[in-house]
C-alpha cells in the first residue's frame, strides 16, 4: 500500500495528528517515509474531498487533522478492497 | 539546505502557502533536512500548480498561444531574410603587411566612381539610390590581415556568383591602384596569393537573434496578459 492518501487516512484512523506525527506514524506502521511535499499533497487532496479536517488548536504551526465520517467510510471501502486482493493473492500463492 | 527547502515552499501557489505554508515549514524543521526532500517538495509544488481553476487554464492556453504565435511570426520573418555568401581572396604584400599603405591603396581603388561602376555592372542592389548602394557595398567588403605579409579581401552578397565576381573585380582594382606611384610611394608590392574562392554561406547571426528574440517577446506578452486577466478577476471577485 503506497497511496499517500490511504496512508494518511490509516494514520488518522488511530487519532488526531499533525504533519510530523503522521510522517512518523506512517514510517512505523507501513515502513514508508512520505516526503513533506507528498504528505502535504495528500493532506490537501483529502481536505478538499472532505475526508479529513483541521482540528481547532492554539498551535497554528502544528495543525492537527482528524478523519471525518466520510473519510472513515472511504478508508473502510479501500481497505476491504485491499483485503480481498491480499486474501486472493495469498490463497493463490498457497495453491501454487 | 534548509534555505533551499524553504525557498521551494515559495514555488507553491499563493493560496496554498497561505493555508499550509506555515505548517509545512514547521514540518521541515521537525523532520530535519534531506536532499531527497528537495525533489519531493518541487514535485509537490508543481502538482499544486497543475490543479488549475477553469479561468487559469484558459489564461495559460491564451498566453501560450500568443507566445507561440509571436514565435512562429518571428521565425517566419527570419526565414524570409535571404542568405548571404562571402567570397574571399588572399593578397600577398611585399615586403610586409602595412596597414597605412594598404589603406591608401584601397582608398584610391575604391572611389565612389569605381564602386558605382561595379554596382551598375553587376546590378547589385536593384533600383536602390546609388549613394546608399555605395555605402552598402563598402559595408559588404572586408579587408583584414591574414599573416605577416598576407591580406584577406572578401565581399558578401545574396548571390554567390556575383559575390565571387565582385570579389575578383575588387582585387583587380587594388592591384591596379597599387601600380600608381603617387598612391604607393614606398614601392609596396601587391599580388594575388589566392584568387577568390567559392563563396561560403555566412553565419546568420541575424536569423538566430530574431528567433531568440521571439521567446522573450512571447513571454513578456504572456506576463502582461496574465496580469491584465488577474486584475480583471480580482475586480469581478470584489
């Protein structure tokens, strides 16, 4: 799974995070380090689609984001689809 | 390195920088600088710039179209300039190349009468006035040293055959003028070393510079148009 938008959604599914926290978390659970341009590109697209939103905070420099209900729904769909691919692939590998 | 990364943030569109610029700067401070981030940020900035509104897309199309039009017009114009051919002969000067002495000989050989005769004989510049044609002919003649006792005499014209013929004529006139003792009191000997060779096409600096001019002209036009459209948009929005 290397789609940055999915990685960001998966990271925010655990809880609100700012940019650097997301970067660290994604590197930890997916082994992928998103570059700053890639990460903020994904954040921009996700916010435009209404799948994530900014959380009110006093620290304007470290803006946390939260996954929205629509974002959760989209993530669930995508993960289910991925899950089917993973299951199919694994079963076919066993048969081979 | 940090400066480079900060500079790259300025490549993002203004609306994006207003919204995310500060956050991204903080992220860069927190995560440390890596060279691979330079490309990542550059690519991100370009992607953001590609997310255009309908207006800006139209604007870019218009700007590019006009720039292309200007370029092609300039290109077409430059192609209409005829090529010029230069025929060169070498003169041997004994005992040695002497600029002053050669200038005296050339001055005596290339009188306005002599040059107008060449112009008429060869129909060099069509129906153009003779005074202007003489100046043009003088500008097309090039005399320069080619060694300690050699001088290069050349003439350039759009017709290669005429270029060679006129070059031959000019050389003959120099040699004839040199025979006159009042012109050549020091007894300078001038003779052919090599007759006018086959004319060579000249480097078309003018042609290239015209094509080169097309790009900045088109871009300038584009910038002006973009500014006008931006102002109009701002007025409409307010």
